[in-house]
């Protein structure tokens, strides 16, 4: 995998990550880049930054669902209601964290994203996940078994911690050539960056970076 790869940090729990996954691969091909998918636990990001998930804030969840449906329609991407939301994504995340060939991992991520956001399957059920993996042409029993091993669990924890250390705070996050892009809406900026047309005014950035917060909210007051 080239160090010029687009690192794509994702959690199956995110509908925006699903939509971005359908778009980032052809974008990478256009600019002769690899995509390195990195499974992470979104809940770990929330804990690290003291945030609530969008689905935990009712008005935001309602807005986001409508927003996602608009985006999917504009992109021509199929999306259906999930089995439940939010749900526990640990099993599928650990499955794709197990050692396997890059093309196998890509195919499995495709299959699991489709299972959640197109087929409405319960990917917290090991039997369902075994079936999905088998259908993708891989060893379902073997990979689900590996997902319970300490090494596989640790791999997911380490990727989540590394992502946080790299500045990630949500999913999907794309990092390429040291630049971070967050969310489906940032794909337009990722495309411009890859094309050498980044609109970021670098002469203004140092002054903005130097701005410090003068007030912080007390968590007790929230």
C-alpha cells in the first residue's frame, strides 16, 4: 500500500460513511491513489472528545436522516432504513480488522456496508455476519471466530487510538498527504486537494490557527 494512499476511517454505524465509501474509491482511481480503509469505533471518538453521537440528539438525528436521504438521492446511491440505529458495530468492525488480503477486506467492507444500509440486516448477530461473509466468498465462521480473539480486538483499539492521535473526531475521515477531510461533504475539498486546486488560503491559516478560545463551557452546566 502506497504512502500516497487515502486513509479512509469509518464505522459501519455511520450512514455518511457508507455514502462516502461509495464515492471515495472512484475518486481515488481518478487520481491514481490507493484507498486504505481503516475501521475505527466511532463511540471511541465520542468518548475521547466528550461528545454525544448525532443519533443521541433527537432533532439532529431527524435532520441528519433527511439530509442523508437527500444526499443518497442526488448521488444515485441506494439506501434503506437500518435494522436499528444506533446499533453496536463491534462485530463487523472486528471482522474487517482481522488479517486478510487487501482485496478481500475491500470486498467484505462493501458487503457489510450493503448489509446495514441497503438490506437492513442485523450485523450484531454472528449468524447474520457469517452469512454475509460467506456470500462475499470468504470464510464466515473463521472470520467471526477471529473477531473474538484478543489480537483482533486490539487491532481495532489501536486503529481507533491512532486515528484520534492523528486528529480524527468523526466518521468518515479521510487523511491524505497529511491533510484531514471529514464527512461526505468534504469530498469536494478532497477532490480539489488531489487535483492541486485546494482553495485553502495558506497565507491566512497561521492567524486562524493562533486564535485561542476565551470561554469553555462547564460540563456540569450542560
